[in-house]
C-alpha cells in the first residue's frame, strides 16, 4: 500500500504519501550516487537496484544491497518502497564488522533541502524511514 505503520515499544508510528511532498518522480529519477555524511554511500541503477557500503565506528562496516520501487506501480508519486540488506564483509584487522546484518523494508521520498546550515543551495535528499518492534530507522542521503 501507500503507507507503513508499526510500533516501537508502546509508540505507534505511521508514514504515508503526502501531497505536501508531491514531486513527479519515478525509480529512474533516483539513478546515481547518494551519500550520508562520510560513512555511507548508495548507488541506485535506473531500474532501482541498490548497492553500497556503510562504515561506522558503532555499526561497523556493512555491504548494502537491495531494491527501490514505486509504492504505486506506474505512478510518479514521490513515495518508494526500499528493501535493503546489510551484510557482513571482511574487514581489516581492528575494524568492526557489520553489527546489524539483515533485511529491512523501508519507505522513502525525495525532498529538496539546503545543502547545509551554512550553504543554502538546494539539493535532492532521499529520506528513508522504517522500524521494527524494537528499533526505528531514519536517515537521509544527499544526491552526489
């Protein structure tokens, strides 16, 4: 459907398509590289195949693979289902391997945001969110 609902602890969380973020986008609009700070990169192909790497002192080093698809097939609604798998990779001695391997089903949309607090240039930012009964997942990747 066009929404995602769940609970974390006793809190109920919901996410859904909103006209407030209406932009005509399809999966091919997401093609390219997306980065989060200096520790995570996603590459999206024209047909929604995702690959990437995350490196973090707390979460370790993870290979990322998955797929992005329109929540409403054939539409240009700015709401995407994102299935990402985080897996362990061999890591150099002294570095942490991926501490949360698994597959996550998430929702995402593309927003126009300021590049930084000090740089008002607008960039595309892919906002991703989801949750399990024990944790939430929310992050943003800026188009490179």
